[in-house]
C-alpha cells in the first residue's frame, strides 16, 4: 500500500479555450448543431486544433484512430485531425471499448449553454463520438484515466484522487484506494490485477485497486498498458518503448524521437501502439514500439520519424 498521498491534480490552464471564447465567429460555430464530422474549411476563423491530448484509441470496427483532447474528439486521417461533430467538449479520460463505442469523461465545451455541471462524469458514445449520453457521476467525477478489464471498468477520479471500480459498465461505482495515479492498466484475463504509474513509481494491486504496493526494479514510466495476459507495454519518461511479462524486468524495444516527452500510450494489441507527446504529436507503432511513424502533429504534417 502506498502511504504517501498527494492532492488532486491541478488541471492545465485552458488558454486555448479562453481564446475560443474571445472569438465570436468560432463561438457561433461551436454552438451550431453537432451533425457534421468535418471542419468548415471556408470559415475565416482558423481551427484551434486538438488542444492538449489525453486519450487515443483504435475503433476495432474499421481501424480508425481517434484522439481526445481539450478541444474535442478527433478522427485522425491523412495526417489531419478532423473534429467529430464540431464538438469542443474537454475530453480528459477516453477509451474505446468496442466498434464505434467509446467511454469518456471531462468537461463541457466552454460554449455549451446547456451544461448543468463542470464535470461530465462518465459518458458513452455508440456512434464514434458523434453523440454522447451520460452514464453516471455527472457533476461529481472527472476521470483522467479509464481502463476496461473484461466486465470491470476502472477509473481514476481527479476530484478525489481515488481509483473507482464498476462491474456494471459504469452505472454504479465502488470507490477504492486514494492514490495519485497517472495511468491505469488491467486485462480481462485477470481484472483484479491493476497496474498504475505514479509520481513514486510503478505500483500494482492484486485486489481490484483496493490496495497497491510498489513494484521494485521497475523503470520510471510515463504510461503503461496491458494488452494481453502475459504482456505489459510502457513508455519510459524519456520516450523509450518498453515491454515486460511480469512488470519487474523490462526490455527496451525502441523509442519516440529524441526529445519527445510522452504523455499518452494506448495499446490496441501487443504490437499495435499509439502514443502522444507533450507537443501533442501522435505516433503509431505496429511492431511493438521498435519503430514509430507520425500520424498527426499540430501543423498537420505527417510521415516517418524512423
């Protein structure tokens, strides 16, 4: 059990969002009906982009890659990030759980006059982020990490610094240990085993997040995933891609470009990885992290970096 606790994380300043509110033309665009998947290329107002990215995922139905950030959910295609449904909601936690089926958390768009709370709680989409419905905890939870492990859903709520667990798809929750985690990892084969990265290193729980203990010898990790029963993948704080079977001994596979500071890692499989860095560039690897190519960077360029 970790004995040192920290206060809830402080959310990043929303300077880009403030710029949105200052721009009348974009305000009108953001309040328009959410039925268009593409941005308006004829608008005189430049699109502000994704904002800081918090989540990545692959739709298993068609292989489309999605990115979630402070300024919406985006479909990545041709090196570009296309905002889904012209929606600017601040998407913090994000995970793909099935074809066109996503779970998320965060905050309403700053231009959403229908919002009744600053916290969305857990929301669900069954049409690839075009529309969302509230599942639970509206006005209460702000999940910064969401992890599906078979029938168990885990979430880290930044408001309470607690790990939450649900056995009914997020409709009801059991609040478990209070621990300032950055990322959660678990697998359907053993949903009670939960891995997490923290400011004090990697920790593991064998009782569904009720208690955690340090993992001795683990490297300093920025993010961790468990895409298979016997496979852990991670990104070190320096961008090195790592793999492990037990979380105690790790093998370096490759890495993001020199200087890239990883912030997000998603593993669609042990070999298919997605990552984002502090500059909000999105990378993809299809060989377990040995090599990476750029899927999107804020200036819309794309290409290989290795």
